[in-house]
């Protein structure tokens, strides 16, 4: 348990810091084998993937380059709309590159399937997905995700990059947000 978790905002720590780091190490070993001897461009999706990108990239014993995209799909609620806007595009030309999209979480999959289709039009040599978390019960589209950290229940989670109202991103673990946090925010908005 970390001090920032104990203010009662989380009902449960779902995945501990140690579990995240151990899983990222396992995933990195697979990625190293799969991309041995080849160029690798990691594309992080802001802002949620910042932590997984930082830890994965440093865990990889493989030279990588990194670039970032920011897309918006959620508006203000917690339900994916499927309507995606690019807020910040890549600086990198993808033609001929081996691209690995680094994501924090796949929920409905709508954002990622849009992103995948978009990046595929830019002529990469290959394109795969690495996501720390996936909610299988929330899937609305089928996406082939090569590297998945953890399948989790269909609950709203925060920490390790994931936010509620921009908060909790700096928690080292992933936890389930306590209902009173939503209801307090809803009451304050009235
Ligand atoms: P979709 O549904 O399009 O959503 O796969 C992908 C994006 O939605 C955000 N998301 C979450 N953020 N806790 C969060 O803090 C969650 O449980 C959650 N589920 C989805 C996230 O930005 C993700 O990239
Ligand atoms: Mg995200």
C-alpha cells in the first residue's frame, strides 16, 4: 500500500506496483525477441500511456524511438463515444517503420480501432499493439492486441497513468475508484 492510496478514494488495489513491473518485464522479453535486429518505434497515446511507456521503454533491452499522439474519445463522461479527434499528431513519418502502439487500457476498443486504421494508412512496415490493461467484458470491437498486461473486470480504474478528472495518474498501482468519489463530483456539479 502506498501513502497516496490510503485516503479512501480507492475501494481496492487491483494491481500492485510490483505486479505491474513484473508483467512489464515479461512483456519486454517477448518484445525483444519479436523485434530482434529490427527498428522499433513506440507510439504512446497521451496522457494515460505515459507511465507504461516510461517503464516499458526503460525495461526494453532494445534500441527504440518514441513518439506520442493525443486523441480524445471520451468527452467528460466515463463512456467511450467512438468519436475520435486527433489533439496532437505524431512528429514521425511511419513509412517503413515497425510501430508498436503503447496503450494504458483498452475498454470498448473503439478508440484504438480508429487509431489503428488511421496509422495503417501511413505505410508502416508493421503495426502491433501493447496495452497494460484490457477489459474483455467491455469490448465492442474485435482488436488483435499482441501484448496485453492484464485482463481486468469491467470497472472504472485509476492510477499508473489512468485518471478520473485528471487525478490519480501518479499512483504507482492500479485501483478501483470508490463510488463516493463519483457521487461527490456529481453533487458538486449541481
Ligand atoms: P475505449 O473505450 O475507446 O477507451 O477503448 C479507451 C480510452 O478510454 C479511457 N479509459 C479509462 N480511463 N479508467 C480510466 O482512467 C478506465 O477504467 C478507463 N477505461 C477507458 C482511456 O483513456 C483509454 O485510452
Ligand atoms: Mg488511453
